[in-house]
């Protein structure tokens, strides 16, 4: 009878389970070190991601000193790529239940329920989720029949009735809505469209802010016609939050699509608006302002950039840090970056694609077969979070700055989660005194602008 293999015998013995686990983990560590794709991620990482850190901690506690290197390596993976541009705004609201929110603190927000590619169903679902997480009440404006049919299709009838009974939700009827492919001037023809009625609620003081994921041109036109521009502001701007390498420090970029052609005075005004928003909502004591340009030197750029640089550099109300190159937008070195709407919109759309492309590249680089499946199991959840945090559509919306009211513009393809984030943004702007400070800006604008 052939002698037993001592390695097999020891591995099958209960007393030798721990050495066997050590060998298995050691092989896994060697595989990670030899794999070029994973090694490149490890070499560039500096801090631990939460999920990877938990896995590393479990392994370290059970495997001893041999696996400590594996734990630190896994724990340091991916954190530089993981960030949340709305971390400051979100806080701990995700776990809030309706009963934990004082009804006296709830603020009214009007919602264009017919705006967006997935309206009214996804918009309604997002509003109901926001009511549970945030101290808000919602006036949901939409075509009654379509709203009720959508609620029935996705099983939200009982939730709608409960929210109405508690006074958290109020359905307001509107006429035919403005479609995504219509001209902005449609707001004049369709006076009872949902976007107009929602805007009127803000004008009358029956809501502190409004949200729409519909036609952005129509929203801007409706805001200008109904709310009016702030004194001294020639053109309103759309400000969007971009992620940076610092999880708690998003950068505000404006304009990202409202004004294709700009004058130096417009960009100067954008900087003043962005400074107030960053200070009041993002709680940045002294926002650092940057001008998007092709070089750091003040002589670089086109005529618009050079003349704007002179205005911002002489503005005493701002902490102007100079030109910001494209590679520095997400660096965390700036709190506000100003540019014309054409450039800003290109930058925004580019950022929207980064998450999907990055996830696809990493998936392609991971080896196939048994080893590839093992590696993917460790990385899959992290990669999905990276994609979501890089995708601007996942973070709700952008603020329309420069009009006499708070308006949040959502992405046209917004789903329920995006609606929640946008309403959180609307609530934050409403509760941090943004409009009061903008009113103060009007008093000095005639002499300084």
C-alpha cells in the first residue's frame, strides 16, 4: 500500500486547517502580485476602501502574520478611485425613517412630475423615497391621469395615499407637458404645463425650491420669465458638482450648458454666484476659484480667457487661484471652476462616460478562467461603486444660479435614486440661506460688476 502524501494528510486533518488556509491565501497573494492589471491598481492606491478593508481585516484576524501583507495590499486597493461628490450633502440621511424627522422641519419643494425620459413613474418613486429620508414635503405637479396610472403600474398606490394622508405629498393637476424635443419658447404657449406651475409655486412662496428633470432650456426660460434674474446678473448659469480625489470635497463647475457664448463679464458673474453657493451649501469657508484654461499662465488662452482672468484677478470678493487646466478640475485644488457653457457641457458629458469606460477597461484586463473569477469576486462591488460615483447622472442634478429662486435641473434620464439626490440638493440650498446671500450680492452688483 503506497504511503500517504504528508501534505494531503495534513491538509485533511482538522488540526492542520490553519496551515492549509495559509497556503491557500499565500497562493492568492502570489496571483495578485503576478497579475499586471491588479498590480497596477495596487501600486497606485494609498488608502483602504471600506469593503476591501473589511475583507482584509477578516483575513488578517484568521491567517496570522503571513497574510498581513495580503491584508494591507487588499486594503489599500482602489480607495483613490472611490469618492462621492455629494457626501457633504448626504450626511446620514440615507438611514432616516419618516418617524425620525420632525414634521415642523419639513420644507415644501415643488416637483415637475412630467419632466424627464422616465416620468412620471421614476420621478414619483424618487419623491416618495426622498420624503422618507429628508425633511421635505412635495407638491407633485403633473397630468393627473398619467401620474395615477404610473403609480398603479409600479405598485405605489398605497404609498401615495399614505404620503397624502400624512401631509407629505400633494398632487397638483397640470395641462399637457413640455416634451424634451420642444423649443424653450413652448413655455409661453403651454402656460399650464407642469414646469410652469411648479415654477409659479416658488414665485408665490408656496414652495422654497423646485426640481425638474425635463427640458433644461424650457426650465431656464420658465425661470427667467416667472422668477426673473437677479439684479446685476446678465445670464443665469447651470452649476454642477464634479467629484474630486477627496471624497468630501466636490468641485462646482459652471456654466455647464446654459450659455454657449459668453462675455468676460458673464464668467465674472458666474464666479460670484459659485462663490456664494460653495460657501453656503458646501460649507467651504473661503472657496478657491479657478478659470478653466489651456495653461496656468495668465497670458494663455483665447481672448475670452485672457480678459476674464483680468476681471477675476482684480475681484476682491473672491479668492482667485488663477487658471485651471483640464487635468486639474478633479484634483481638489479648486472649489469652483468657471467656464463658458459650451466648454462646460463638453466636460460634463465627458465625465458621464468615464465610469462606464473605466469599468469596461478593468473588466477586459482581468484574466478569464478560474483565476479571473476569483479576482473579479474581490473587485466587482468596488468597480460598480466606482462607476456610479463617476457617473454624474447618479448624483441628481445641477443648480440654476442667477434667477430669483432655487431651481434644480435633473438629468433627463434620471431614475429614482437621482431624484432623491436632486431633492437633497434642493433642500440643502433652501435651508442654508443661499437666496439671502444672493440678495446681498444684488446690492453691490451695480458698482462691482
